[in-house]
C-alpha cells in the first residue's frame, strides 16, 4: 500500500499518550541526560556515566572543563553553537553505532511508519520554489535544486548567498523564483529505494553508478565530509556485490549515494541520471528530495528538492539580493549551522577511531570546532 502526503495550509499535531509540553523523559532542562536517559542511550548508570557530561560542559573562558584552551576564547555566539553541537554528540555516536550494525529487514518487521519514509509527497500547483545563484538569468531546461519552505529559503540566502558573494569578489547573487504549473509528486524514500533496487540489477546502470560513486569519493570529487565519504565508500562496496543479495539497508546506502552524485555532470553521470529520472517519471514522479543538503552536507535543510520534470514549473522572476539581507540571514543561520555541524565531526571521528569513547570524541570535536571558528572569524 502506498501513502501520500498532500501539503496544505492546515496544521495538525500528533503527540504520544501522556506527553506534556516542556517535559522531557530523558533529558534535563540544560540538555544533559537524566539517569534514565543515560541508561537508555548509553547503557550506563549515574555512577559510571560522568565523562560525557564532564567533557561537554563549557567554562566561562569558553573551553570545556578540565581542558586547556591554548589561549583561544570563544565569543558568546560561538559558545552557543558549541553547546548545541556537544549536547547531541552522545546521541550521534549511539545513532551511528546503530547504523553500523542495523539490519533493516529486522527493524521493519511488524513496524509501519507513515511519513516521508513511506509516503509520497504532493506539492500542489502554485507552490513557489526558490534558488540562489550568481547569474542574473535562468533557463528552466535541466533538473535543478531548489527550496520551498521559508526556513530553507532564508537559510540558503544567508549561507549560500554569502558563499557566492565571497567567491564573486563581492558581486551580489540573485534569487530565482519558480512556480509549479501542476502538482509535483515526490517519491517516498521507500519507493525511491525500490526503483533504484530494480535499476541496479541492470549491469550497465550498476557499473555506471559505480563509476559515478568512485569519482564523487575520489581526490577530485566534491564530497570531502566524513559522512559523505563513509556513505560513498560503503556504496562502492555494495555496488560490487550481486544485486539480488542487497538488503533494504544496502539499497538505502546505494540510493543515498546516487542522490549525492546527482550534482555531478560528466558524460557518465548524465547517462546514469537520465536513466534514473526516466524511471521516476515513468512512475509518475516529478521531483526528488535532496538528501545531501538534508542529511549529509552542512546545510541541514528541512525539505530541499531536486525538480527534474521541468515541464511542470515556470520561471517567475530573477531578483538581485541585497548585502544587508544576505548578511542578516547569514548571521541568523551560521550559529545553528556550526552547532549542528559538530556531530558531523564526531561522525567522522568515531568511524576513524572505532574504539574512541564519547568523552574522547567530545574533546576531539571541541578542538576541531575551535579551529573552524579561528578560520571563520
């Protein structure tokens, strides 16, 4: 059975029995874990679980308790970002450990979840999409990346707009607005994996995708972040296996890796993408969730999309962005970006040093973040 989400102006809230506003079951108000939370997420009691909290506490000088700041002091905004990231460090480590041993076949048994995982999304006719670029014109001919939620629209203006402004020697970028001329359907992650699972059974497609993945992960590739490299390396390994032996988890890895490579446009990449997009169109789909900017890049966007059926959208306007708008939104979203990007550092650290304890990972991450702030201030 397939499900579909239809976006409208109505707001619904679904909670759990006994849920109360502001009451957390496993965390204190300051973000630290309760005894029950430590037991749930770390399998440790209060007597044995102290290192994680000790390594994430921030002293007045901006360094973690018990560690040297080597003369480097964080601003209040940087401390805020550091607290955001370190507060979720433990959860990321535990989550990544689960990812490494997870078997989706087992987890999905007797379990059904309705949402973007299992439900298609319908973006209604008239939905407006926005993208930021350096050119003052735009032709709707090829698949393109865009956003439609205000949070994402503002985030890209601030973060990507700043990147383009800096790269362009101060030249201000532009914002493109497009609108759907009919409903756009985005496949659920489950349905996307099913389509990819069928495609990789073809030797030509599988070998083409393998090359795309290898190029993306290679020295000249654009994906350098730990989570991206881990994903691409694992997909490369799986694509060399018999496609009939792939599990649901394997198909997820391959599908996510394929999604990342959609940004590249070599002759081989284009052939793979054309086959993929055609298969999606044949199933009635016209857009795709951009998994890189949602889950693997530093943007952490909510619902970034790739629209590949360009016949269903129409250009509305191309407007120059002001420096004040870009700078203001960059300030708003940079703190959150740095804070939420800290678990990415942990992700790569834990993968490289599998035996590293959470407290050690936290110390490693804090030092890495300090270096990041030194480079960006």
